[in-house]
């Protein structure tokens, strides 16, 4: 069984009701007129009006294309090699699909639980290699081989800020700062072989 967590610390599980609430989106907000005047009061009496609930629906899977991985990078000084250990995967609702215009975390899953309960021995959990059909991989192996592409969003820091917060200029400079941090990790690992 695969149950989501509230965040990437993997301490607290989400209930089914909370998870379903996070997967729903309202189609429209009530208008100002609907908030001020009740539908059931044709005489316009000064009565308290309940806020009408906007219709809601489940998010389509195609809207949940953004994932955030949290991983530990462990340096093995005996072998002079860095290992990456994926801890969690968070489903993110992209900013363009939210009412407030910022990315919204939906739920976080333990990567080890995903491998155990979804990827392992599942013929449908396939990463497709478009260049070589004989090299299709199970999704667990694809993650282990780092066949995905993404950019560094955040690294451990005292203020727990994202790279965008640290660079604090604009989206383009945040992307450049992210790429510099990624290249810095590669250089860090490479320099150990020189010494």
C-alpha cells in the first residue's frame, strides 16, 4: 500500500480525505454578487448569507507533470565517490493551475515505498528509450541511473531557502545559480580524484 505524506520530511501521513481534497480544484470562485445577495431571498432582507461552494473536480493527471525529488548526496571518502539516495518524490501542482499563481505541493511519497509498491515487478512501470527500444528500463532502474532531467531547486542551507530565494533577482538568474550549483557538485567529485 502506498500512502502519501504531508511533506518531504516523511513524518506525518495524509488521510485519504486530505489527499482527495488536495487533488480537487474548484472551477470558479463565487462572484461578489453571489456573496452579497442570497439566491433564496427574493425580498432582499438583511440576513446572513452562507458562502456558496464553487463546483470542484479532480485534477487531471496531465496537470500533475511537475515532480520534486529530495535526495541525500553521500560522499564515500574511501572510494572517492558520491552516491545519491532519493528520499522522496513530491507531486506539485504548477503555478499556472493554481488560483494564487505559485507552485503548490499536493502530496509527498517515500521513494523506497514507490519502488517497493509501484515499480518493482510492474510491467507497466517502464521508462521508454526512444533511441533504442531494446533498452527500455523499469522506472526504479531509470531513477537509479538518473535518466530523468531536472534542475536543482534547493540545497541544504541554514535559512532553508530555495536557490531562487538566495539568488533573489529573477527566474533566469535562479536557473543560472541552479546550474552553477550542479556543476559545482560535479567539480567537487572530480577534484577528489586529482588529490
